[in-house]
C-alpha cells in the first residue's frame, strides 16, 4: 500500500535534511501512527505520499505505483484514491455539511445521485441530522467528523490524517479516534501523523517514531512511551 525505499529528502534552499534514509512499508488494512516532535519530518513524509514533493534519494511506492515513474497527468487519479484529513477541518464555510460532501464528489468527476451518497457518508459519522448545518453551526468535533466523511465519501483505499485531533479536547479526540478505528476495521488503510501522546497511548497501534528525520522506532501496538 505504502513503501518507502531508503528515502532521503533535503530541502535545497535551506539545506534541511528533513528525512534521512527512511525505509518502511505499510500493508493494506493497517493502522499506523507517525509520531515525533515538531520538525521531526512528519509533514514531509505525508507530502511525499501525496507526491506534493519528490524524494532527493530513494523511491516511494503508493498503491502499487512507483511515484518516480508516475506521469503528471496521472497525479489527480492517485490523489483521488487518498482521503485527507487535516488539523483544521478545511470545510467550505459557505456550504452546508451535505453540500461540502457533494462538492467533493463532484470535484472528482462523480456522477449520479451525489446527494444520496453524501447523506450515506454523513450517516456513517452519525451526522445525517446535521446535513443542513453550516460548519460554523457545528461543534469542533462535529466539524472534524464531517471532514472525515468528506475524505471517505469517494471510498478511498487510503486515509491520511495530519494531526486530526489537534484542536480537540480529550473526549472529542477519543471520539475521532474511534471513528478512524471503525474506518480502518471496514478495510481502509489509515495513517495518522500526530505528536499527541495521549492519542497514541489510547488506541495502541503500530507506531513509527521519527526523530530529526530518522525512524528511531517502529513498533507494533507501540504506544508513545513504554
Ligand atoms: P527529547 O529529549 O528531544 O524529547 P526524546 O528521546 O524524548 O528526546 O524524543 C525524541 C523524539 O522521539 C520525539 O519526537 C518523541 O516524540 C519521540 N519519542 C521518544 N520516545 C518515544 C516513545 N517511546 N514513543 C513514541 N515516541 C517517542
Ligand atoms: P513535522 O511535520 O514533523 O513538524 P516537517 O516535515 O514539517 O516536520 O519538517 C522537517 C524539517 O524540514 C524541519 O526542519 C522543517 O523546518 C524543514 N522543512 C519543512 N518544510 C520545508 C520546506 N518547504 N522548505 C525547507 N525546509 C522545510
């Protein structure tokens, strides 16, 4: 599903070695945390998966594709198969919850009864009753659940989350984590980049720890501190 083959990323302008010889793979159906302090290289790793940037050395394989051989014209197709959830939900403020999902479906070129599909996705995050609400009319946790529904509405095989509970209190964080766990159990590969120790401890899953761009730990069901 994801394979990093001795990947080094150096940002040329600042000569920052953001990742150094990073080597790991993630199988279909796994749930993985990527942790480490701010600056450890988590965002760089996610950007490589999305091919927003290319490695300085090494190769990245995503969904069976060698990204170094991926033609630019095929890039939208790759990204369509990867759901993204951010720290800030990034919902469109001038659209209802339902319309945010319909918009996402339409943007990927989907046709047919999009409202019905959007409603099904909202139902899966238990927010069908809030379909007409605008983001500002939702709690932070609800906003993030809508964002997760939006990421999943196209049924991507891979879901990437960048600090998905960054703005949330512990109870709401746990709710989001349970939701991500459910999504994983239904078969989607889930990758969560976070520095939230509580999160990683609460639901123990494989954990890769980055420090200054290097993998210093890769444990099944790791937990943050042992
Ligand atoms: P520091 O003194 O700089 O905090 P640490 O060794 O405590 O050094 O941590 C370095 C990095 O490794 C940090 O990014 C931290 O988040 C991560 N880290 C260290 N130990 C663990 C652990 N047991 N589980 C998860 N992450 C860890
Ligand atoms: P994290 O997400 O764990 O906070 P990042 O991947 O953002 O870590 O950053 C890793 C290192 O690369 C940091 O030293 C950061 O300053 C640097 N970095 C990140 N993005 C860029 C960029 N676009 N240009 C130059 N340096 C960058």
